[in-house]
C-alpha cells in the first residue's frame, strides 16, 4: 500500500494499492491538471517505482527523500561501515 500525504498539513490525500508506478501514476493522473501543476516538491520513499511515476506525471516537480527513509538509509550505511 502507498499512502499519499500533504506534508504541509498532514492530511492523507489518497491510498493506493501496491507500491508500483502504475498505481501511483493512476492516482496522480486522476488529479486535476491545476492540482498537479501546483505540486512543487514531493518527498518520497527512494523507490524507483515512485520516481518513474513522478517523472511521468509531475515532470517539473522537485523530488526529495522523506525524513524516515533518509535516516533509515544513513543508519544502514553506518552499520555496514562498522561491521
């Protein structure tokens, strides 16, 4: 499952079954064009599937890795270095 949240206010905008670009892309294309043009930054799980959907349907939107996944990746890298 993929949850799409407005990070400015914490409101859940949508829930998509699965974690692939087709589900997220289908959800994005159902949004009005004005809404899609108003999205300036998306914070995502660093998944290729999400990047594909964003590049297809929100090509001008900046992409950032969300805080949770960024910290998780940093911790994983630190653990690998220590080991």
